[in-house]
């Protein structure tokens, strides 16, 4: 049932005119009244009319691309590739049939993620692309599932890129999920094959799907080799996994902590390439060499990884290809995968930052 302005007025215990003044911002309203109206808007999920040009159609020419951090190459590459597909299509009609891609930077905040989706809903967005891992919080998952269902009901095409499907994913056109688990397992198997047995792991934020899946792959490889979380030699000490943000600083500080926990550490696996750069800096600051004393590996194969010294062993995710595909799915120019879900393979890139451990 469609929520009306009158419904909001009744919930906020004000007149419809007051609701209109608050939403249009064209007349002074007491702060307490404004807060009550806005709370009612959120509680009822009231959707304002979008721009006048969109009123005659089900959707507008707007496509929203949600990212955690546009400055992070992981998100920037996917968003850029999607934007090219969204805004660069040749066609006929108004503006050649292109759409306007708007990148929404959430900063990793679940509240901002929901706010942007609400704003895109109010603008009658033609499509929404959500990139990167999801927050593993039951309340946020429920809110996201409901929000995406409402967007889909209004005609918005919803595509997930680098994110596993949500419960009730029938509202989603497609979910393009990276094989983070498989990639994490192959990376640790590579280190084990080189002879490493005491391997530290710098994980991402504990509440993110990407973090959990990559760590699960790492631990699966250790278990298959008959090792515990810290590898042989942990001997009941603190586990050799440290969680933190996906940042260089986190990689630096976590690696120092791992070296404190296990002076005999021979390898460090980082949650992503940016974290791996911090790990490399920490190893060097301790007077150790890479890979002669300690091997370091990352994840994602971001552009700078091959230019690191030494070149970084990592797992390649086809970020540009995934972003472009998400853009085509959002535009309706590519057929969705069977069942709406596709798993995108991850490829091990063995480079000079990993080598067999010293035997002396």
C-alpha cells in the first residue's frame, strides 16, 4: 500500500501542510516538529516524488553505484567500469539512451548505505549497483532486504557486484560474487607448498562477508595440511590472526603484533593488497627482508601490486570486468546469469614477495 503525505502527517501528529514545509524546506519549522516529521518519514518509508521529468515514467535516468570508499582502487575500478557501461551506451532517443551514473560513497557505514538507497528510491532510480562485501548484522540484512525489495517493486534494477546474494534475492537482477573463499584457500596452499608452516594472517573487519570468506579459505588450507589457525609451532599461544580495517596502517600494526606473538613467523597473508603494503613496511622496519626472511602476500591484485618491491604475490579479482558486467546488467543490455547468481573466479598471482622459508 502506497504511503501518502497524509499518512506521514497523521503519524507525526501535524498537518499535511507542515509535512510539506519540512520536506520542501521552504518555510521555517520548529526543530522538534521537523524531527518528528522526519522520523515519521523514515518509519513509514515515505517516498517523495522525484524530479518533474521522471513523473511521467516509472523510473528516471539515474543509476546509483554504492561504494565503501571511492579512493580505494578496489571500489574505484569497479565503479569506473560500471559507469562506462551506464553512460557510454550508443542509442537513440533522449540523450542517446544513456543513463546518469552517480557514485555514492558510504564510508562503510550501514546507515549511510540505507540512506543512499532511500534517496535513490525517492529519485526513482532506474538501477542501483551495490559493490563490495556486505555487513553481517541481522538487523541490517533485514533492512537491506526490505529496502531492495521496495526498489525492485518500483521498477529499479538491483545488481550486486562483489557481494553475495541477500536472503529474498528474488528482488535482485543479479549478484556477482567473487570467489573469496577459493582465492584465500589457494593463496595459503601456495605458501604451504613453498614449505611455510607458521603463517600469520591480517584479516579485515570481522563483521564483513569478504573478511569471513577469505579467512575461511585460509583456515581450510591450514586444516587440510594438518595445521591449526597459527600453523605448526603455535603451541597454544595466541592465534596468528589479527583483525583490523582494510588499510595500510592496519597491516603495519597487525604485522608487528604477529611478529610479537610468533618470532618464528615465516609468512604473512594480508586481507588485501593495501594491507599487504603495511605488512611489508612493518617487516622492513624490523630489519627483516622480503621474501628471504618473511614472505608477504595480498589479495585483489590492485594495479600497484606488481610495482611493489618485490612484486606482491596476490589473488587477482577481475574488478574491471565485474564492474562492466554489473553496468550492463543494470542497463538491461546483458542477460542475467542462471538463477541471478554468478561466482567470479579468483586467480593466484605468484610473484617475488613469496619464497621458501629459510632453513638455516
